[in-house]
C-alpha cells in the first residue's frame, strides 16, 4: 500500500468483516508535536488476546485468503518513520487501532485521496454509521453519517449531491 488512505480502507474493511455498525476514523496532524496520527475505532466483535498476538504475522488472517498483510504493513510503515501501531481490542466491545507516524519523516507515506476512500466506504456500506474527523493545528473537519442521514430525511446518503458535499468537506482539510 503506497498511501495511508489505502491502509485506512483495509482496516475499515476489517471492521466491517468483524460486524461493526459504527466506525470512527480520526486523523490528527500536529506539526508542533511532529506527529501524524490515524485512529480507527469500531464496535465490531473484537478480538481475544491470542488473535491480537497473531496480528503482526503476515500469514495470519481470519478471512478466506492466505495472507493478512494489512496490519503488518501498517506497522512497518509507521515504524519506518519512528512511529508505532497500538491495537486495543476486547471481545464483544470492538477494536481501536492507533498508528502514529513522524509527521515530517521522509518515509511517511502520503495520505492519498482520502475523500475518494471515504466516499467508497459510504457507498459500499451505507448501513454503517461512519464518523470521520480530520484535525490539523489550524483546521478541523468532521462528518457523521448518522447525523447526515437524519438531516436528509429519506434522501439516500449515496445520492450524488450528498456524496459531493461529503467530498468537499474532506477536501477542505486534506
């Protein structure tokens, strides 16, 4: 994966696979702390300690495929910048993954097209409630699909006009 947005896409798809109905994506950029933090939290089925211990193994997966490279690659990319990946999970409660990157490090991957990634998630999983928040030292954007759906009063969140509105909010901070 060459962009952070693709890591986010992979982790969110794992959350969906784990039965999550609510997923939070929180990106915080701090130049003063020289950190770029991505936090993804879900209310999926969670993982036991044995599964958590296996996540860094690229040959471990709970899906019908031969490898589970998502978390090991994210961990490798964070560590290449002097950062870390922390995972908290509890069966029946969900999972929180926090990846910390050194903001100005040469090896930190670019964010990529987060607007398109988020739009893809909303279109693919309209039944899931997403909260997206991106914070910098000078700006902040937040999208809560549950609140948007309430305001829309029956208009599909996947309608072109709504998706363009969401795209414009995300692009305003990216």
